[in-house]
């Protein structure tokens, strides 16, 4: 009887596991350290490949640790990773205004309300997030341009 192939992992699952191990650590990890943290389920070479791809994407940074590299995440958590992915998609398009307008127009009423709150729709356009950062790097409202009715 023929052997049934194992089901493929969902896209990004291995990256998520590796990032979870890095986030849980209080120091940079080598591929071997990540392998130990994940319970030897994956080959060290597989982990090294995943870490190299995450480095190429800018999701982790690396420093030399003997003959290997030790990796540290450049995003704080899954929400930070999702935000980075959204920013990467936005950066791919020349017409940012249209992309943002379409994004905002597809939001639910609750998400639009939350976005308005985060952007400080009103007198304080640089209202900080919970971590103390401003909505935009320069602390502005993004240049005062209206996108889909959201400032």
C-alpha cells in the first residue's frame, strides 16, 4: 500500500515557530539554540535556512558567534511582525494614497474607529500607542493628507 505523504505545513508556520523561540529568549540564539528550544523537531540546517530567510527580510539581525551566527528579532511580537508585513506591502506600491484609501475603505466600522483613535483623530494627531511610540515616525499625522476620510 502506498505511503500517504505528510500534510504540508501552512505557509509561514516554521518562521512563526522560529520567531517564537527567539522572542522567548533573553539573548541572541544560534540555529543550534533554536533547535533545542523547538525540541529537535527540525534539522539544524532547516532552522539555519529559515533564519537566513528571516535575515534577508529584515525580521532578524545576526551577529557572529564563533563559526555560527546568533540571531535577534527586529520585531517585538506577532503584532509587530504583522505591522512590518503591512508596511512592506505598502512600500511595494508607488500610489500609496490609493493603497491606503482602499485599505481603509475595507475596514470594519470597529477597525476604522480604532484606527481613528490610534491616529488621534482630533486635536492631538500624535497620540502615542501603548508602547509610547507615535503613529508616524516623525510624530505627525502623516502630512495632513486625508486618505479615505481618515486623517
